[in-house]
């Protein structure tokens, strides 16, 4: 097996999404489906949390069910992640604007292109990430990532002028419109660096790609460390709503399932001689999981 570089990981996540047939994802029974004014390729579910409402946009299966979350406070909005396809990013912004409140900022959780490529659609709004995430996005652009993805999804679905976040986000507590939001920075798990956003008073944690909800996982950077991070969160608790980077929002029990998945993947990969062997084992062990296309990235680890 080979070690996959940071640059390879950044490029690879972009090559994952292909503008293929559009699939829809049904909201879980405990969530409230929103009814946008115009037809959308994605799906939105709402979660009222007292004076805060969380709106989760889930892209179609062609975009690996990647999510954006709109945190609606009494007077403002905070958007987490900006989608991969330009069409999806426009839908997120249009839906946010339909709520009738200004967007305070867009937070980009990590440097995989399926989470930041739509930042240009939010021109005029502050877009922020950690310094390392911003540097990773710039490195992807400089190495030709945008041009590579044109061949995969078409020129109209990539940013003509990419918008790199301001790298000012740091670990600590933000208070936005009276709502406390705690930022934690996690290194070397699913991606080289990722910001996690916790709303302690609402029992919400925005995990993004630390959690894939009922979906296959990207192989990641360091799965053992990734498991350790999830185990720590499970022990710590303090939240009942987990916002995933792919798929529907989930409850705390999804952490246990994620740990099981990653441990199994590690065990299989340790003795496998090919990506196909790992993929076959994962699809057999987790037969109901969505987004099987993401499993193609195991090929990066067997070159």
C-alpha cells in the first residue's frame, strides 16, 4: 500500500462527483422536509431547535449526497460548506435568501472540493476557514484541480473564478446573534484539517466529513486517529443532533456505527492486496449504504 499525499487527497475528492443522473434522498421521519418555492435538484430538511432552526441541504447522489447546513438564528444565517456543483451552490444560496435574513458568514469545514467549490456563489458574503484549509484550497487551485474537474462535471459546474476563504477561523467560541458556536479543529482524520462546529445550547454538532450518514466513507488520511476522534466525541456527549458531511442528519448512535465502519475498513485494508478486495468487503458488510461511488478512492491506496 502507498501513502497518499495531501495534494492527491485534495484532487481526488473533486474527481469523485460526476454530473450523472440525479437521485433524490428521502428525509428521515424525525425531520421536517422543507418545501422550496422552486424545484431543486437537492433536498432540504429542517430541524427546529428553540430559537435556532437548522436547515440541511443534501445534494443528489451524483454529488455524493454532500451537505450544506444553514444555521438560522433569530436575525441572521450562518452557512456551513458551499457544495461541489455550481447548480447546488446556487440552490443553497437561493434557499438561504428565501429565509429573509442576511448571511453573516460561510464557514468552509475542510479543503475537499465537494465542500468549497461553490464558495464563488456566495460572493459578497464573508467566507472563512482555518488558515490550513484555505492554504489547501489554494494549493488545489494552483495545481490545476479546477481544470481537472471541468472534464468530469462540465465547465458550467465549476467556478470560473474560485473564491478562496479567508483563513481567519480558529478554535474557540463564536457568539453570533446571541448564539454560542464552539469551533474545534481536528487534524489528520478524514482530511488533513477540518473545523467542527458545536452549538452547545441546542445540542447540535456539525461534524461534516468526520461523519457519513448511512453512506460509505472516503478512505481518509489517518483512520485510526479518525476513530479516536469519534470515540472522544461519543464519550464527551452533549449533543443529540449530528450534522454529517454526506447524508441526512443523525442521532448520537450514528457515531457507534461510524466507528464500526472505520475499524472494519482498517482491518480489511491491512490484509487486502487490492482496492477491489476492500470495496467488496465493505459493500458486503454494509449492504444498505448509499454513495458506493466514493469507494473508488480506495484505488489511491493500492497503487
